[in-house]
C-alpha cells in the first residue's frame, strides 16, 4: 500500500451536494454490457467479491453484505462484520454516485472533495493521505468524529468533470465515498484490505475521463487590474475569477476559502455603505476601522468567518468592497494588503 503524506489540516465549512439529473443514458452515460468489467482478482482474505453496476468489493466470509441501491447513477452498499449494529460492529458504508455541475460551482480537487465530506469540527483532526487502489488514486482520511467521539476512516475517489454536449453542457463526475465506523484500530488490517479490494466500473462516457487532481498547484497569480485598484497575489493564492470590476481568490490550504474584491460607484461613501450592509444582517453589529497594508477600511463581521472591508476609491462616489468567506481576517491579510488604489 503506497501512501503519500499531505498533512494534518484545520479546515472550516462543510458542503452538501444536491442530487439532480446529469446526462441521460443516451449520452453513453450508462454502465451497460459494452462496459469492460474488471477481471476477477484473488482476495487477500477468505471471502468473495460482490458486484454492482458501478463497483465491486470483497466481502470477508461470515460478514454481512447489504445492497441498498444499484443503478447506473447511484450505488450504495454496506459491508458489516455482523448483522446487529452496536459498538463492536465494523461497518463500511460505500456509495458511488454521479454528481452534477461540479465544474460549475463544486469542488474541483480530490482534497477539497474529501474534506467536504467532513464537518468543520472533524476537519480539525483530519489526517489526509493518498493510496493507490486498483490503479486509481484515493484520498484516505483518518479523523475523530466529533459527534460519536470515536475514530473514523474514509476513502474518497472522484473522476474529473466531463461535459455532456447534448445535455445543456452539464458538468458531471462520479464520486465514491467509503465511510468506515466501529472498532477500527482492532480491525485495521482487514478494513484496509476490504477497502483496497474496491474496483470501479465507470460508464463508457468516462472511458477517457481523467482523475480529479489531488490539489491545486497554487502560485503567485501576478498583478490583477480591476477598475480603481490592483491586487498582487502572494504565493499560495489561486485566482478563481476576474472581470473588469472584480477579482476572486482562494487559498487551497484553507478549505472553502474565498476573498473577493469588487469596485462600485455608489451614492453612499464607504462608512455609509458599511452601515447599510449591516442593516442587511439585522443591524447592531460592530462597525470599526482596520488598517491592512497601506489602506484603512470600514470593517463589518456579521458572521463568524465572514468579513466585509469597504474603502472609498480615488474616483468620486466610488468604493471598493473586500468580502471574505470561510477564512479569518488574519489569514486573508497577506492577500488584502497587496491592494493598491489607483
């Protein structure tokens, strides 16, 4: 088993993915008889393979296998050490499903996808590595469940997004999540052997689909000009989007982070705009002034992990607003302090 250590990570925010249709079977997206099946392999334990439309998994002798769903778009199975569910039950809950529109607004790296399966509290203990399973790269996460106060283990795999040309250019991916609970340490070797026995049978439309990249290779994005200002991102920041009057960045090391710069012309000055913005959050929040780099901003933080910084531009009745999400102000400062008015 090959592991590549990434790091322990403290992360914020969680993500829930809504299931909707994403490409019809007529697009070559169904797993049919023309799809090449994985050759049967010898298991490293006494047991047998159980196969569904999208995956197969080795089940040890005397363990329980439950198939809850088996379609071309969604498979859900459970592999358990015993029929009853108690503190002695090892359970592998394995799902594989087609996910819609990941390229439009979802996670686009395996690291983000895997950590997105955890709560923000659980990410504080998460140890993320990668492992080669059947020639595919899976994320492997060990963490302490804040709800159950117990060690949990998870394996996650995802293809990159592909487009269905005749389905409104929907971006789609297939994602597998193997969530493991129970007395993990006492049964770790067998748990890992079962997890490593998983083989995927992707629909034919995904024959040439690449794997989702592990993480972004963030680097300095250079100087970005927007109306009224320039931003020069330091190393470690990724430019997500830019337009004439806006630019948005993320930091791949801070899960779900976003820092957005927007130029506007307003009838209100920066202080008045901060007060009006406070009203959108019910009012009564603290509005203060903070200096970052060479600029002093009116500052509002209505929600933990969300800050607004507003400054008057050099042109009359112009303002620049900096909005942050899922990142602390201290973490965002290295980027914000590069903003220069023009």
